[in-house]
């Protein structure tokens, strides 16, 4: 199976391609050279439908990449409120820090995503 195409589809938001890969047995936790999974990539780019599909198919919601970040960190830092809420509702780790010491809440605050800061705070960040 072509993991690179699977990960590219997650990044670009190609729901049908992701669904097809999963139906054909693709590991939902396949990673790139930076240990980023399809869930991290879909979360970073705000593809809520793909995030939900990956979670339903066993994606590790708290997997960390080579910088120590997870899907919730990326969704928070990019302002994707729907994805943040979805990840929190599935017990995404709100206390993860990157290799520079920034948390998801720090990144959201830096970019002035006040709704996300509130969501993260209410979830224990």
C-alpha cells in the first residue's frame, strides 16, 4: 500500500481516497518521515470529516510526531475549532508540549484563537 499517497490525501482533504485506503486495509497510523500520521495532517488542515473517519478506524488520537506534537496541538495552532472540539471529545491530550515548550493552548493564544483557548482551558489545559 502506498503510505505516501494516503498521507497526502489526508493533508489535501480527499475523503473518498482516505476511505478507500482504509477499506483496503491501510494502517490509520501510517507515518511520514517526521512521524506525522494522517490524523495529524488532517487535523492541521481542518479536514473534520477525515479526522472523524480516521478516529472511527482506530487512529491513535494522541500519537506524537518528532517534535512531540499531536493532532490536537496542530488543530489548535491552526484555528480549526471543529476539529479541536472533536479531538477533545475523544480524549485528545490537551497537555502536550512541542520541542520548544509550547502547548496547544499557547499556540492558540499566540494566534488569538480565543474560542480554542477557552475550549482547551475547559478541557483541563
